[in-house]
């Protein structure tokens, strides 16, 4: 058990704890334009937890999704692979990551990463089927 109350990556995922962390960081979102706060918590394969919240901008189009912050935290705190991710809205309810963020999660968690969604726990393979990934870059030029 880590200080954050999350067990090792081989243990069952403590979704309640991940959701609590996501809800806590959601409270630090900067969303003065949409008023739609988002928080996300990811369990890393070494047992640590990384967090993110959305950060908006007066230039609306450059808003940073919560998942962007979490992925940045993943790398800036040592890297690793995401094992399980919980994303919540302003009510602390599961939120389905947008398409761009599913691509970010795929890059850093792969097809087996588990995601809490409004309709249950799913794998990335289920929420981003036939994903474009680094493998596609290996295709020789025609
Ligand atoms: N948002 C996220 O943070 N993650 C998502 O997956 C969906 C959308 C944010 C972006 C924007 O600040 C607000 O939610 C409304 O779109």
C-alpha cells in the first residue's frame, strides 16, 4: 500500500480511491469559460498515482484537457505506463475522455489499460478500436 492508499499495480484496482483523487484534483480545475471542471487520476505500473485537471484559456481553442495535465505529470514524475484511469466531471461522476485524450491514453497505457467510463470499466481497446499507434509508423513507405 502506498501513501496514497493505492495498492501495487498487480493488485485489484481501487477504483473508489482513484475516483476520490480525480474528484479532489477536479476541484483545482481552471475552467472560467466553460464552467465545466474535469479531474483525472491515473494508476501507474509502479504503483504511483498521477493527476490532472483542465486548464482553460481566454483563447478558447488552446484549453488543456485534464488528461493532458495527467500525461505531463506521468512523464515529469518518472514515466512508466498507465494501468488504470478514472476521469470525472464537476459532480465527481465518471466522464468519457474526448477523442484526442483517448489517443493520449492509448500512447501511455496501450490497449489493455483500464478506463472507468459512465457505462463501466472498459479497456482502451474497447474505447478506441483500431487505434493509430507507433506500430503504424513502422509501415514501410509505399
Ligand atoms: N475536457 C477535459 O478536460 N477532458 C475531456 O476528456 C473532455 C473535455 C475539458 C476541456 C474544457 O476545459 C472543458 O472540459 C469543456 O469542454
